[in-house]
C-alpha cells in the first residue's frame, strides 16, 4: 500500500525540513524550554579530551544522559570525577546537532550528598590560609638522605605495606619507625595530631610520612581536621603527607611541608634510590681516578724535563768540587807547616832557657812573645785561607747554571735534547725546549737573527 504524502490532517504543514534544520529547531526549543537544571546521578564512562573538556554520562537505575563540561568550567571544579562517583550538576539542556543527541552542558559539579562537607572544607581552607598557616616560608626543608623515617598511619592500612615495600627497595639502609593511629572515624584527626606531637618530642626520626589510601570525602574527613593541620605545622620534624589518590586534596595536604600524590610517592620522595646513589658515586670515583692519573702524568713529564735539564750542569759542578777539595788540602798543609815552625821556635826557646837559667824572666818574655807571634801568624794564615775559600765559593757560584738561570737566562735544547748555542743550529718552525730557573716551556722558532761581530773601528 503506497503512502500518500499529500493526504493527512488539514492542519499539517506541507514544508519539508532538512535534518540540520530540524535539529536546530529542536535545540532552540530545548534552550527555551529548559533553564539551568540540577541533576543528580552516577558518573559513567568518564574521559578527558586532549582539549581539556570532560565527557561522561550521568545515570541512575533506569536511564542515563550524556554530559559535557568544557575546560573553562571544569577548571573551577577541582578534581575530576571518577566512574561510580555520585555527583550533583547544574547544567543546561542542549542538543548536539551533528548527531541529534540531547546532552547536558554542565556549568558546575560537586559530589552528591557531600555539599555541606565540601563547603566546610573550603571555609576551613580559606580561614587557615588567611592566617598564613599554608605559607611556603613556613615549610621545612626535607633531609636529603634520612637514615630514620617515621610512618604515621593505621597498622591495617594497605598504604603502610606499600610505603614499607618502597622504602625497603629504594633505601634498605633506612630504619623505619611506625606510629599507629586510626585514619578515619570520629576523633581520628585529634588522635593523629596527638601522635605527631609525641613523635616530635621523641625526636627519633628525621622525617614523618602521614599516609592513607584513597576513599570518599567522608573517609578522608579526618585529614580535614583543624587540630591536625596545626599539629603538622607545630611538629619539630618535617612532615610529608600522602593521602588518597592524586586528585584527592585535604587540609593536611596544604599544611604539610610537602604533599605527595600517593603514599608510595611519599616514600619515593624522602628515600633516594640506593642504586642511583651507588651509580653516582661510581661516576665520581671514575672522574677522580682519571683526574689523578692525568695529574700524575703531568708531574712525571715535568720531572723528566727537570732531569734532562740537570744532566749538562753536572760536569762543571764536579770540576768545581775537585778544585775546592784541592784548595782545602793546600790550606791544611800551610796550617800544618806554620804549626811545625812554631813548635820548632818553642823548642829553641826552651833550649835557651835551660842554658841560661839565671835569665828566667827574659826567657819567659821571649817565650810569650813567640807564643803571641805564633798566634798572630796562625790567625793571618787562617784569614788568608778563609779569604781564598770565599773567593773560590764566589767563583763557584758564578759558574752555577741555576744562578745564571735565575738572572733571567734559559737553556735551549732541540727536540733531541742537544744544547743550542747558535742560530745556525735552528730553522724556522722548529720546536725547542726551554729550561728556566723554575720549570720549563716549549717554544717554536718564528724568526732567526745571526750573531753580529763587533765593529773593529
């Protein structure tokens, strides 16, 4: 049976609409017919687009509605919802024209049934923030390599096992002290605050980890306690808070010296990885060993240059030493001769004394004169010998190559170690070694000048 498009009710329009026009008309009707509405439901299929927009569905036991929350609005919502979260939204009912699907364009979102707690959380955060309790200048610096770490949590918490496992893996050298507390329920916040104060008094750890796994806002409400926040700031030991998941925020997070996104992350923050530390130490040892080898090689080379520089001056020094020994021998002979003459004169005086006994006084005087004369002669001889010795020493010092070098001269050798005494032994670009009074240097010949003879006129 054929369908007659021309038949129908008298009031039916004969205009044919395109799908686009139809969807646009329906979108207009929805916008005019539904002002902002409040809807409660459970989040399902949550996704975050690359643009930052949120897409999910709100559902109850019997139906669901697609939702979009644009980035400009979801930045004000705080943490993103997760599948299964019960939420309340304020939204505009719209139509997504390309697909002809109606959706909720969300303006605001908050946990369902938790509006009062959330508002209380915001008020407390703003009041304590206005007091300066969360200011960065009040944060304590964490120890870089703590040897003792305290964990404040429940003994039954899964977070305790995660933290201990992480610490044992990354820093087995650390001692762990557990301070057991309830982490949820009535009065748990005050109990935790009391335990933090006790740990501060005992002062047996270098840093405290306040940790707990994730949960609802009611489960985490103990960490929104004002007493706990003030106890964290009053602690004499730095406190790291790792409560819930990365998107969970509590008052304790703001009061902590450092917030960790999870309990495991808190353990990783305070305990440097021992394997990484060992690798860093090995690298520094290698660099130190290489530096010492390079320095030892440099000093060995300098010692070799110094040894080569001393080879030539040794021959003149040996000759000077032989001359000094000869002069000392001659001086000794002169002194011995003078002493022998004095003894002969003294013996003659004694003989005359024996022959001329009556003239004892004269003999005594003569003897004394001889003794005085002998002493003067010995002194003169000694002075003469010392003068000769000093002259010889002066001559020797003039011949000392080191003294010559100290006056600004240098010894030039070619690369074979041969002494260079004239420009004729060199050529342009040749490398030479310079021996200085202190150390040495290498140089390269850039120009040559022949020696000029003095003018005979």
